[in-house]
């Protein structure tokens, strides 16, 4: 793809993936073009990629088909995290209970497993057609038209390329939402998935009015005191084992009560755990309502933490994955830590470098 007469080529790096994506875009646009009602929804516990991608896509779709009814849905019956409220169109996000119709097309963004639609899943099941735009490992049979590229750093990258394919102008609002998607899913371009394609798309988005400094200020540099007090508790109890190669910490229900911190503010705490020098696998657990625990896992590229997340009913990527556990933080630690130890030893760093090569291939 070419844009604005520049010589920079946008799109996947391999010709095969380019062809797959272009064909997928054509089918997605054909599916959307015949719809009067379109519902766009991302995964449960939405992050910056989920929200930024779905809000940008809503605007792109509305520009293409001004008379279509485009609704933007949350998967959960609770508001989206406040840190993303600066995103243009944030106020359009609706809880699933407010949507009573049967959409002509349901667009699932940043998920490939319908279970991650959570409370919005019945709406997806009532839809005539389902479109999937994602970068998680695909689930067979989900979606009538889709582009699922596990090599894409963020869904925001794919949506930006969809806009170019459809020749929709990238307005500053669209650019800002997509930039937020890419910034957050690449950990500010610091994770292993921050590839040339992500940087090229980001560069285009900045040219079209996206503001990285505003995103940084809102998402990473505007914490309430209550959250900072919670963070100090979490930092204070970081524990390592296996010679420092596994690091973990947690936040309990009583920590939230004591500090007054909000559950949704905790997204970045896993990065603090991951930052322990010499750690290869990081785990952060937080108590969530309903006697459950949400777990975040990170690897620095060698160990595939999605295997442990999947085993616990969750999922994700090789270097970043998550799960929800029924029980207390203590019970979750008992369930998860032995699996992490096993993972560390099964996929240990080989001195001959073979495993490192494998890690590079799979680091997306
Ligand atoms: Mn994502």
C-alpha cells in the first residue's frame, strides 16, 4: 500500500500476508456494505488496542456508509477504563444490556475466541454475519469474513491499513485512536512485537494528527494518589524465585479497599513486575469482583506464557497473556506458580542459541 505519494510501503512485510489481508479486507467491506445495522465490539476487560481499534473502526465505517446505524459495544456490563476517556468517541461506548436489536453485522475486534465477548456474546449470536479483525491465534469457524494476523503488533495496525485499503481519510480523531491502540499493545514500542510495520503505521498516524505525547500523558502519566499507593504495595511485595527468573506480585481485595484504588487502573502493574532485572517470566494477580482473580503474564520472549494462560482457561500471545481464576489470590498463586516453574524448565534458554532463534520467530 502507498500513501500520500510517499515511498514508504505500508502493510505486512510478506507478499503472502499482503495478499491474504487484501482479500480479507475486500470480503469484510463487501459484508459491511450490505448492512443497515452494525455493532462493533472488542474483548472483555478492554485495553488500549481494543478500545482504540473499535472507536476508530466505528468512524471509518460511518464515513463509508453514513446512513448505517453503527453502535460501539463493550463486552462487559461495566464502564471502560477511565484512562482511555480521552479517546475521541469514548462516550459512544455502550454496555451490552443497552443493545436489544439483532445487528446485520457484528464486528469482533481484538479477539478471535467468542468466549472473550463475555456478556456481548448473545448479540454476536443474533447477528446475520460476523466479521473478525484480530491478531490473536485464530479460532476455527468464528467469523464469516475476517483478517486475523498474529504477526500484527496491534489490531490498530490492521485497522489503519483497512482505512487505506478503503481509501478513507485518516482524520486526527481516527489517527489518535489507532495510535493509542499501537502504543499500548507494543508497550510504547518496547515489546518484542514493535516491528517495522508498527513504526511505519505509527509514523503515518502522527502525520495525520495523532499525538503520542497526549496518549502518554493520559495513559501512562496521570495516576491518582490512590493508585500510586496501591502500586507501592504491589512493588513492595514483588517476589522472585528460580534464581530470580520468575517474578510475581499481586493486589488483593483489601489492598483495593485500603487504598481506594480502582481496579481498572492496574493495567500497567505487570510492567513493573516484568522490569525486575534478570526476570524472564512475570506474573501479576489482582482480585476482581465475584471471588475471582485476574492474572497477567509476560515473558521476555523466550518462554511462551500463552501456554500457561490457555491451560487456565485464558489466552493471549507468546510474550503477553492473561487468564481469570475462580478463587483467592493465594489459591491462584498455588495453581499458577508450579506451571510457570515447569514452563521455565521446559523452554529453558539453550546455550547453543537454538531456543533463542525459536523465540525470535515466535516473538510476535
Ligand atoms: Mn491487541
